[in-house]
């Protein structure tokens, strides 16, 4: 551990941020794909979407007040408190069996994750000196979380096992927050906060109206988050209950599915910085994702390799979308644009609020397999928003 910390210290502040992204990513992805299955033990499939939507709505409200928290407490204390609260709530989900407490702890867990990541963004943006390296720097940062995304679901599937012992995965996820707390305390306790611009919906709306690029890249990010919300909530349930895969098999499928993030995001960031710009790669990502999502509707056999292949292709598309939308957005703002940063980070919980509620409503009138056809159509909208951007090259 001491050797690893020395190597991180030598890499400077970005080395610490990369390590934070890695360990927090392990926490997040240890439970990300089993949340809906845990909740389904207590409520119906459509109600799972409603509960996740409500929790995400509370997250939107929390993030709207994030700059106020940062103005009062600072980014370091806010990140430390949010991580500690998340640790307690995750341990609670591992041991509590009361329905009401599970719902409360789940909502707290859902809220604290984006608030922590918002603080990480503030740390990064206030240490970024050269905008020409934004793509490669954020590519590495995202790749750390996505390395965790690659491994953690497979570990979670093994830990959960055939007996569906979800509490083991929550306990495992909680343990990964301990090094996050330690690194925050070691490296960021002396972070100098900028002057934060208190979030104003009117000011953000005016900024989005006056800057078409911010509007369209934000819409691209929102569509991607909506895609993720449907997959995170209903894909594991679909694979387990409709197709018939066991949780260890689902863990392996998720491992193979997420490999494109490691292969694509960093190279795509470099290509965007040096050669193409972002809009062409962003549009390509939406096309790939839409076509591959249609294929999910057509699959109805429990062939692990076939499912892993199609899901692998969907993530080739979303890896491009995530990398290019993040890179383009952060090229448009500076470290003190915290109101704009707030709205961008709200897009994740906003997608997770609208997406599951919409999907849950659709499930009242149609089979779960139809969700993939509708989702593919929604992703086609992203091509329009990608081509509406001004090219950076």
C-alpha cells in the first residue's frame, strides 16, 4: 500500500484523482447492477422503477444545492462527509432487513454517489491548466472508474452466487470506500476552494440557451444516462428471470460487456484532442448503440457468448458517447463554472429519475422485451444532437 501511495504521489494531483476514481468505481459498480434485484425482493418490477426514479429525483434536488454545500463547507469536507454517509448506508443495506429502512438507506446511497463525484470534478477542473489535454486527462480518469466497472460486477456476481445473497455485495462495496476516505484525508484536506457560483436554474437555462453547444452536448449526455438507467434497472432482471441466466453467468456477461470502456475511452479522447474532434465520434456512438439495442429484442435464447457479444457492441457505442460528451463539455467550461457543472452532473440522476419511471409505466402495458425497441428509437435522437455541435477540429 505504501508503494502504491508513493507512486500516486509522484504522479501529482491527477494520480490521486485517478486512484479515487478507481476505488470509488469499485464501490459503485459492486452494487450498481444488483440494486434493482435487491429492491424486487420487496416490490414489483414497475414499482422498482418508481422507487429508483424517486431516489434519483431527490438526488437532483441535492445536486441543485451542491454549490451551496461547497460554499459553506468546501469541496473537501463535502466529499468526505458524502463518502462517510455512503459507507454507513451501504453497510446498512448489507445487514438491514426492514423494508422501510432498506428504502431509506437505498435513497441515501443513491444521493451520496453523485455528490461525491461532483466534488471530484471540482478537484479536477481546478487543477486543469491546459484545455488541449482535457480529452486524454479525463479519458484516464474515466478509464479508472471503468476498470472498476469491468471487474466489480463479475466479483459481485460471484459473491452474490446462485443463492442471490445480495447483502454480500453491499458489504464488499462498502469496503472500497475506506481507501477513498483515506486518500481524501491525505491529499485534499488543504484544497483551496474557488469562489462558487450558487446554482441558479434561471442562469443555467440562459447559459444553455445562449450556448447551443452546451445544450446539445447536455442532451447527448442525458440520452446516454437514460439508456444506462433502463439497462441497470431492467437488464439484470431480464437476464435472470426472462432469459434464465444465473448470477455468476450474469457477472461474466457484464464483465465481457464492459470491456469496450477500457479499450475505447482513452484512445477516443486522444483522437478527439489531436485529430477528429468530438462530434463525429459522438454520432457514431449513438448509431452503434441504437443498432445493437435492437438486437437485444431479437435474442431470446440463454446463449452466454451471444448475449455478451451483443452487449459488448452496445458498450462500444456508449463508450464513445461518454468519452466524447464528457470531453466536449469540459472543453466548454472552466473550473469556476460550477453552476453549469451542477446541471451537467444532474443529468445522471435526471436520467435515472425519468428513465425507470418511464420504463415502469411501459411495463404496465407491454412485455419487458419491448423496452429494447423503444430504447433504440430514443438513442437515435442522439445523432441529431451530435451533428448540431460545432466541430472542435
